[in-house]
C-alpha cells in the first residue's frame, strides 16, 4: 500500500472556498449599498466589524485554544504527540505547526491559525487516551490537511461574515428599542418612513445571515471530506481513519451532554462534531458542520479500494 509524498491540493475545495467567499462579499456589498441608499450611518458598524474581524483573524489560534482550555506543549512534555506530528510533516513535506493539548475528556482534535506559519494542531487528552497510535496518526493527518489546504483561515473569515450580519440585526433591534434612527420627527410620515427603512435593513440583515450561515455550513462539510481524503492518502491507511471516526463518534455518547454543549461552538473546527446529526437527509444535516458518519465512511472505503487495487 503506497502513501502520498505530500498532501495533494484539492481543487474542488479551492473552487468552493473562492465561490463561497465571492458570494459572501457580494451579499455584504449589497447590505452596505442598502445602508448608503437609505442614508443610515454605517460607519460605526463597519469600524466594529473591522475590529472584530482583525481580532478573530489575527488571534483565532489563541481564542480557540483558550476556549477549549488548550496549551501549547513541547516535545519533552508530549513526546508521543510530537513524534506523530513530526512523522506526518516529514511525509507531507510541510512546516511543523505548533502542537497543543486540551485537557478535556471530549475525544476530539482541531487545527487553527490564520496561516500555516501560525497554525496550531490540538488534540484532547480524551482523544489520545482512547485511540491507538495508527488511529491518532490518521486523525492528526486529517488536521494537518486542514492546515495545508489553508481552509482554517477561510472558515474563520467566512464564519465571521455571519457575525457581521448578526451584529447589524442586533444594532437595528437595539436602536428600534431606543426610538429608531429617525430621531425627533416633524411628522407622522417621516416617522413611518424611518420605521420602514429600519424594517427593510433588519429584514435584509436576517436574510444575509441565513444565506451566509448555509454557505459556510456547506463549505464546512466539504472541507471535512477533503481533509478525510487527504489525510487518508497521506498515511495510506484509510481504515485507521475510519476506525477513529467510529470510535470517537461512539465515545461521544458517553460524554455528559452538558460538556458537549459547552464545546458545540467549536464544531466547525473539530474532527467530529461534539453533537452529531443523525444519519440520512434531514434539516439537521443541512445545518450540520460535518457530513454524516456514513458519508465519511463510504468515502474512506472507496479510497481503501483505490489504494488496494493494482496500478
């Protein structure tokens, strides 16, 4: 069974990241255009949004590690984890990211960082305790694939745009509660017009939030399949990744729901979601950050067959 000498680019993922980003930019351009057309002061919103984007993009690795209680570890502190990462980076011919451990029983892993130079790959103590070395290697290869594909930074920015729409919606709501944008009106007509403007901007913000939410969820599901494929090709052991998926998904049911709920905000970056959707096509799968377990296992089975067949 052969292994890949480096993590191959995924052109399908690249196209989807570009398309999603373009559509989100167009959506938010439309919102800004509406704000200008209606004469609403949007400077404060843009300043706040720019500040939040800068913080989320520049400090995304620190925010994620802090939220999960993770800490960067040295080779002396975690020799097994560093050893696996070293082997995989040598196989992939890529720069080694920082290595971190999160002290939680939730079996999971994630990659974060604005670029490969600032990337962090984090595994939880619950994951390392439950997986054998080939399974752990397969999961970490999946996470390194995210770093190589640079989809972590794209997801950070894409998810942030949904935050902007939510921010606009909240500002519109708060302003409406305090008397609206119209200030002191000289007539009922001007007050009615101001109310209509506020309602229109609020409606557009809600629609934009909904569309950006669905776009980022669709991108997230595809990027997980792309990382599964690249990780399996890197190690040459799709069965180990499949075994890890089954084991981690099964072990999730043993974790208290309260703990899973507290980690649910990080689902888009996790190896497997803290709370997974059921199999089959449903509304929950459309909103899910990950493909169903069945879909991921089916893809890995096909890769296993491809690697096992003669050239």
